C-alpha cells in the first residue's frame, strides 16, 4: 500500500510538473500569437485611423470652408444687377480671398484628384484680386458700373473646379458620416 501511495504521489507530482511546464509553454506561445495579431491589427487600424483623420481634417478645414465660400460668392454674383460695390468689394472679394488663402494654407489637405482644380482656382483668384485692386484703385467713385472679370486675360472662373470641390465635399460627407448632399 505504501508503494502504491508513493507511485501515485510521484505520478501526481510528475503530472503536475509536466502540466505546469506544458501550460507555461502554451501560455508563452499564446501570448506571442496574441501580440502578433494585436500588432497586425494596430498597424492596420493606424492606417485606417490616419486615413480617417486626414479625411476629417480635409472636410472640416479645407473642403467645408471652400465650398461655403464658393456658394456665398455664387449667390452674390447671381444677385448682381448693376453697380453694387458692397456686394463686389465685401462679399465677392472677401470670398475669393478666403478661398485662395485656404487653398494655399491647407495645401497638404488637397486630395490628389483636386490638385489641378485647386491650382486653377488659385490662378483665377490671384488674377481676379490683381484686377480688382487695379480697377477699383483707378476708378472714380461713380465709375464702377461693371463687375470685375478676368476671363479676357485667359483665366475664366474654373467651373469644373467648383463642381469637383463640391462633389468631393459630398463624397467625403457620405463616406465619413453617411450624409447625402
């Protein structure tokens, strides 16, 4: 009986040690696999997080302000029906300046498919602001019967750029927040 007890005790202790060693090895392996999965997930999530963060900044800091100013200046232009220096000097000029300055300051947020459109808008606004300053500084107070245009200088308003910016704005709103414009 003592021998049976010794054999049983030795078996029990041996099994426990073997189980503990096996458990430790398996736990270590499970942790390695878990860390590998976590690292892969985090790397992919960072890309997602980085992309989403850029899209949110693009929408909030670039596309939103540009689209609002495009709408504002279009509404002002559509209201113009004769001399209205306030409309041109305050709303259109300030809007044009705001769009140009936003595009220049937030160039890192311009999506690649809008880069050429942004360049076209900046070129138009640069020329328009130059012409506005020239015409309005040379004009007599009662001499401002026409709106300032620059199409005759080879830089008409790029309507396709306006449409592209508005489309990208709507696309990102839909992608990020499920909003349809």
